[in-house]
C-alpha cells in the first residue's frame, strides 16, 4: 500500500511530485505572488514500520539555500511534541532527504514546529482574560484577519513586542507564547516589576494571512512586511500600517521584532547601527541589553550574526531601523535558528518551541534589568 501525503490545512505547504510505495518526491509551493519558498508542512499517512523515503526537491532555488546543510526536519506524531528526523542534503541536486521508519500511522513534518492560527486565537483569548490586560484589534490583514494586540502594565516606558512578520518563522510565535505566559504570571517577579515600569504592546502575529497560507516570508499580496515600514500602504501592507499607526500614537521606547534565521545556527540580535539620527545613549542601551542577555542565557551569543550596516546606511524600510530612527527607540531584531544553537545542541529536538519560550523569559528578565 502506498503512503499518502496531504497539506490541505492551516499553514500546510507541499507539492507532491510523485509517490511510489513508501517513497515520495516533493517540492515546496512559492508564497503567493512571490518567488520566496522555504516553509513546508505536511502529513504522511502510512503503516507503522514503513521505510519512508521522502525527498524535497528544487531547493537550490529556495529563499535560503544555506538553510539546508546541517538542517534536520521537524516531525511529530501527536502534533504536540516535535522532534528532529535524520536528514541529509545534497547541495548539487538541491534535494533534502528524510529516511525514517514510521512509528505511527500519521507523521507530521514541518520546517519548524508550526504555530497554528487556532493556537494563536487560544493564546489571545486566554491572555485577554487575564487581570490587567487590555485587548485591542489594531486593524485587519488583506484577507480580513484581525491584527491582535495585547496590552498590559502601568508604567511610562512604552515597550512594543511583535512577531511573525515572516510567517514561516513560527518559532517567533512560540517566543510570544513564552513572553505572554511570563508577563501574565502574577507570581513572576520580573513580570511584576516590568508591569510597574512599562506599558507593553504585544502583537503575537503580524502576518496571519501568510501564516494560514503556509508562506515563508510574505503576506497575501506577496509583500515582505519587513520592507514596508518606511511607507506602508492599505493596498500592500495594511498589517504594518495598522501597527505603525498604533506606535505613532503611543511612542516607542523599546521594541523587539521576533524572527527565525534559516542559515545561522545561533540566537542573535540585529540592531540599528546605520540609522541617520543615531544617538550615543541609544546604542549603549542596545549593547548593554545584548551583553546582559548573553550573561543570562547560554542560548544567546554575540559571535555569530549579521554584518552591521555602515554609518548612515541603514535600510529604513525594516521595522527595527525605522522604529530606532522614528522614535529614538532601543529597537532590535531577535533571530532564533531553524537549525540549532551550535554551542548547546539538542540532538533530539534541535531549536524547539520550548527553547523559544524560555528565550523569551530570558529576554524579559534582561529587559527588567535594563529599564
Ligand atoms: Zn524573518
């Protein structure tokens, strides 16, 4: 009996090229109206004991070919616990191959543990009910989904946390779940302290359309939202326009934009070095946060990361630089790996939802030290 493969569900993405017994040749669908592709999420119905041989092809043309060497596919049989499968990558052919003996009648595979829109709504509903939390809908996406924002805290320091501009970076919303759990824990000392000092504005998912559709990087219109912050429009990027208008109304003192990086096997920060109006204190606070976070968790490091932009050369279409320039904010992009933290690897899970949530806890504890 042949295996059957399906991706017709929330954040599903796979194209079945051919199936032969327990082997399949697959490819990844491009984000709608764009050339980006890298995110995949599908299920395999099989028989326990099947020798699955799954090849995802055409990856030389994917958004980040460097993301595939040393990467291992995420899998789950219960859609709760996600683990890694033995994976190999043939760079010349652009083919990622998983060979796995099936231990369950249905196996779910994904680029990273998915964060479904159902779970998003569960998260927003449960946090909105917590003492001292205000829910706001900032606007709607191109397909009419709400851009949800949760607010809390009584202080004057305006802190904006937002995630999943790039919808395939699902670790970003796991980070958000960790952040929201900590901030709404009445017993948590950092949360109590932060809520006295700050007003938090938290957008767990900036790109619900791309999330549903199984996109890597863009919204319904094929637009990369993190290149829209200098000039968002209702036609292309209402998600960004809604968030930026709300930020204009409150101001921004600290901001964190949460992402995943395909190629670099580490957690790292990217800042705003090249903005035209860079202030000394602004950079010092950013560097102090970076050092303190490295001291607070061995899952963070400062050696690997992006090249800093030269003075005056920042790309102001990106949120981190736009908010640093626009508000004088201490603004940062935090990147988690699709692969693993090479300095502290976990061969079973790799980088995981659990570690994403704990990283959020460390970031908030660090923020409490710095504010
Ligand atoms: Zn990203």
